[in-house]
């Protein structure tokens, strides 16, 4: 199988490491070759973070380059707009419409651009935008945004619901399992 | 069953399987997780040392005692440990000794982009370079075999993309092999008479390793369908070349990058029409290939600066690749920031308010250089703030002593700030040193250090008392402040700056992300009282913003530290 590329982008601390861990577990069950590239260290401190997940028959590079991502899953709206160049022609951006102001916006030296979803669509990008934060809160915690987004991403793959839920069970502590399952299903059905 | 493992975890697994008994390291991105992961194997003793030099010397001691040993560090950490490195090369080892070093091309979390491969050549120590997790595990084990076979420490070189990428590995069993300690003075006592006899041994060893390199399976020749081009490559660059070229052109992948297999390189060069060397950062392999009078293209074709990627290689080779759509919109940058409730914030606000010259250091508090605090004048390397302020003061006869401070973290102070403080006390400069003690090594992800009272395994242990330590080296003025208390910060800093002798101010408050730290309820904004003066915005807290002209507090981020409250003259920020 030709390598599939998923980019997870967001703000440091939003839980992208758990999302990539979950995808890794899932693809492993089908015997794919997998590479997942993470960000550690300084960039994690509230900065823009990106995780690359690649799977297929044989995966060489651990990173996804411009024009290569089949899916960009963005935990935050501005971050989706930042990384569009990485989307492959025909790829899709799945984006949580939540807005988190970066420090230049907070201190008033820059502005948060308006109507980003419309602007991305006007540029010819396929955008699937929804409010994952509200669904995460509905599931019981704002922190479950990552799993809500994975639920929404799951609609694009032929893995069964059981396969996804098994991978979740392997990735989260037992006491948060029910919450995360609920979050996943809310995202999947959104 | 194959497992998905981070490159650093795979190194740790390799150490475990190779029967490594002793690991001593100092944390540093991207190397940190090797030591954290190996600490989870009960058979392996693992510790955080105060710095990389101590770690390497401790690992040498373990090797001398007959136990396979390891130390890990980031590229700049190897500079700190360069002293033992060059002489352990002369003594060789008893049990196998492996030195892990992780480079950070692209400077994801570093102050420079140095290429550690040069150390292998200059210290005459063999260096292995894995390109994924499976190789990280395999090469870690091989490194011990080579170490014992050739009587040499072995460098295992990682990089951000290998250290922090997960890929598939297969696990094996652990085999332990202990050696006896044998006293051998001419081998281990490196005074001139003995060292002179060891140097030829080192040169003969490099010759023997060059022979080994010719047939080593990790220097792998992968055939191609066309010999129009040929690629010599290493580390993660191998993956990028394969991603672009697949099996079209032959590739000589160097798993051992020093010493190089000269005959193999000559034969490979002769078998292709045009030879490329693809490597990250410096033209290390390229220089050697050219030294052998073999024509090749390297840094004239591929970038010297920043990390490489598949597209950068495709572009250099004029191979077409897909272009994405760039949004015609100004996207504001999102730089890393101090967390909400970060104890460094109140301190840096005070330094900025008093318009002080600040010699900074390496850690989360380096972010004090970012807007809006923008309170840092220099950052060089671990410990340079404390050493630097001494020279700054002495050379000007103290002209700026009343408005200059050094700022260093607790872990960084233990790493190499203490020697600078000794210099301040001994050579009598009137420096003011602020130790920001957040009770943890923060930036690398919460590692314990000698001031926290806990060891790598999380068990309680001896705790260095910073106040006593500073007094013991001769600093009489040692003050402790709470950085959440802006008034106290301001008063104490002013007092110490005006004092006529050196001072240490310990700004003490645990990192807000530590699990044991209890937070207060998020603050509320009284919009009737808020006059939109934006005084609360001066501290750059990610939990505060302005919405509809009024201050707004993000309740999911605010930890109720109260620093912003002290800036509000109108009482608009209140507890719940």
C-alpha cells in the first residue's frame, strides 16, 4: 500500500502526543509499517506543534513534507491555516474551530485573521470544520478534544469502530476510558 | 510481535539487551528519553548526573570496574564532556562503554546547530549512526561488541528525527557479561610517559576499525536499477534519499560514520557516473571523500544549514514533487511561551520594570527573552550567565553593577553555575546572581536534579541546600524571594543591586506544571472596574487576553497565581 500521511497540528499542550500514539496502535494492528515523528522540548511550551504520522507497506522518511499530507488534523483554527501548504492536492483538512490567541495577538502586535475557514475553502482546500471543544466538554472534559478529532478523522478510514475503540483502550488510562470512548463517538458522528 | 518505539526508547532497549549495568546522563533535548526509558528496567542502574562531564566520567568508572556502561547527552553536552572524551579514547575500556549524543539539526530546542560527527574524528573514537528505531536498538548492542573488541569507547549518534520518531522494533533478551577489575597502570594512568605509549595504540586501533568498516554489515550497499547517480548517506538522510529515489539508484549507507570504509567508498564511487554525498549539517563525509581525491557533490548541491527533508533532496536533484496551497494571509507566529502560573514570569517582569541588564542562561526561563517580557540580554550556554556577569563587572570596574544581574535555573546552576559563583567569590566581583529555583529541570520535561530531593527513579534522596552551598563558597548575602510576590521581588532585587558585595537571590517557587503543586481557582474580571489600561498584559500570560476592550481570563488556563492582580490598580481582577 502506498504510504498515507496524517499531520496533527495544534498548540503545545493540546494532547497531540496521545492522538499520534492512538493512530500508531491502530495501524500496528493491521501490520503496516509506521513512522510517527513528535515534538519534545522547548516547542512544547504553548508553541505551534506538529506531529507526523505515516503508514503503509514501507515507510522511509519520518517526516511529512509540503504537498504530502493526505489529512491535516488541526486542534486549532489558526494552526490549520499555518500548515495548508503541507496538504497534498486532493487531501483534506479536519479542523477544530476553537481559536487560541498566540502571544503576538495577545499583546496586540498581530491580529488573529478572520473567516479562516471560508478563506481556506476559497483557496481551493477541502476543509471539514467543526466545534470539537463543545463535543469534548459534552463528553466530560475539554481535554478530550484530541479524541473527538480522532473520532472525526476515523470516518475517512475503513477501520471498524471496534478497532478504533481497542486502540483507545490501549492508549489511555482505564479511569479515563469511558470519557474517551464517548468523545470518540461524538467526533465520529459529528 | 513488533512494537512501535521512539528512537530513544529503542536505544534504551538496546542498552538493556546488551547487559548494560550503569547509566549516568544529564538531560538535554533530544537525548533525554534514553535515560528515562532505561531507568524503567530494574536490572539497570540509572541516574541523572549534575552535568555531562560527570556523567561520562562516572560511566568510565563503571567500565573500569568491569560493567558495561552508558551516558547520554545532547550535542552541546558533548562539549562539556569533551575533556574526558579525548582521554578515555587513549585509555580504552574494560567493560564496554557507549556514549550517546543527540544532535538537533534545525534547532528545535537548542542554542546552536553543531555537528557532533567532528568529535568522532578528532577524538579518534568510532561513531555509529542509526537511521530509525530498529537500527537504534541494533546499533546500541553492536556498539558494546565493538567497544570490547577494539578496546575503545563508542559514540552512538542520534538526531532529533531519529530520537523523536517512533518506528517498529523487534525485542530480544538481555545477556549480562561482567568483567573483573584488573589494575593496569600504564593503560589507565594518563600521565605523559604512559599517554605517549597509548597514542600509537589509538592510531593502530583506528586503522583496525577502518579495516572492520570495510566489511561491517552496517555499512550497507543497496543496489539500484541505474548507475547514473550514486548516494553516500547516513542517519535520517538515508530515509530521505530512499523516499525520493526508492531503488532507482545505488546507495552506500554508512551505519558507522567514523572511521570510514575507504576501499568501499572508492569502489562505490567507481561504480556510478555521478556521486552525491547527502548528509545533514556539515560536509563531514564529503570532506573525507574529497580528501581521498574522489570527486563528489555534497554541500554544493544540498543545504548546509537546517535539517534536510525529502523535498529538499528532490529539489536539489530536480526531481518533481507536489506543491501544496499556501494561504494568502498573514498568519501570526505562535512562539513558545511561559505557561500560565509560571514562577519565572513575576521575576522577569520585575527585571524588565527596573530596566536591568540580564545575562540569561539555558532553560524555560530563556523564554524571558521573548516579548512582552523581553528582559534578557544574552544567552550562550549552560552556566554562562554566572561566569559572564563576573567578566562584565570586572572589566568595567563595576560601572553597571547596580543594574546588572545573572539569571540561572536550579538545575543549570548545579550543572555549571556553581563554578562561576566560586569565581565571583574568589576574584571578588560585585555581581548579583539570581537562581530561579522551580524545584525541577523544566524545559526537558521535569527531570529531578541535586536540589530537588528526588533521584531519577523518583525515590527520595539527598538534597543540596542552595543557600548553604552559596554561603559555603563565600557569598555572604543570600536572599530568598517568592516570584509571585512582586513587591518583595522588587525590594529585594533593589537592595542586593545596591549592596557593595556579591549577592545571590534565590527566586523560589515550584514549576506550575508539577503534579504536587496546588492551584487556586481561576481569577475573575470585574468588567465594571476594568478600565482597559492593559497593565495586566505586560506579563505575557497566555491566560489573559483583551475581549471587547476588557481583560478576559481563560479559566481553563488560569491557575490563580495572582501576579496579574498585583498589576491592576483598579481591583478589576478578583478571586472567585
